[in-house]
C-alpha cells in the first residue's frame, strides 16, 4: 500500500477518494434542534485522517471536503455562505493539529491506536469547538457563538475513528498511509 501512495498518481487518487468520502460523511446529517441545525459524520474522517496522513495532506483533504459539503448545504439548506470558509478553516486546521500532535512521537510497531492518538483526537475536538466559537463570536456576536458550544459532542465520534484507524492498520498492515 505504501508503494502505491508514493507515486504522484497514487497520491492524487488517494486525495480524491478521501475528499469524496469525507464530503459524503459531511452530507450524512442528523437533524438537531435550532439553533444547531445538524450534526454530520465528517468528524470520523477528520480524526482518522489526522492520525493516518501527514499534516498538510490531512488539512487539504478535510478543507476541500468541507468546501464541497458545506457549499452544498449553503445552496440546499440556505446556510450562510460564510459557513463554507469557517468549516474549511476550522476543520482543516483541526485535522492538521491532530496530525502534528500524533507525530510528536515516532510510530511504534503496534497496529492498535495509541493513547497519544486518542488524546490528539480529543485535542482536535476542543480546538474545533473553540474555533467555531471564536469565529461565530467575531462574525455573529456572543449569543450566536454560545450556540456552537455543543459542538464538543463531536467527541462521540472518537471511538468510531479509533475503530477506523485500527481497521486500516490491521487490513493494510501500515502504521500511517502518508
């Protein structure tokens, strides 16, 4: 698997497939009461990609997927267009941050998920919540910013992301994809 991802065409194909999967996960939505609108499944791939690929690639994949998925939501559901840039910025940086934290230590031989990787995902959830809070406070004011604090609930996706990372490692026999 690693040899396939070293070529330019392999990396481009991997990038495209991951953007498509993350966009699809962004469009699988669970309706929430107002003012929250919805939760989507994209955090699973944000956390997983943060662990499995390098920081720049993780950030680019997630940012591109957020642009596509959130752009669709803007057109379809009437979300404010500024949500596109906010989702790209916060979630792209979140994936990058997770990847950086994970790479603070050299990968071991284990095919399971380490405590540091789970902690990095938790740091990502906190960053995401604070990032959306700060952007909403700046753009819409304190009252609207308070409505995004329940984003911390995205932590429920950490066990799912742990399963995804463990499955990828077990199935492909690699510690990291890129």
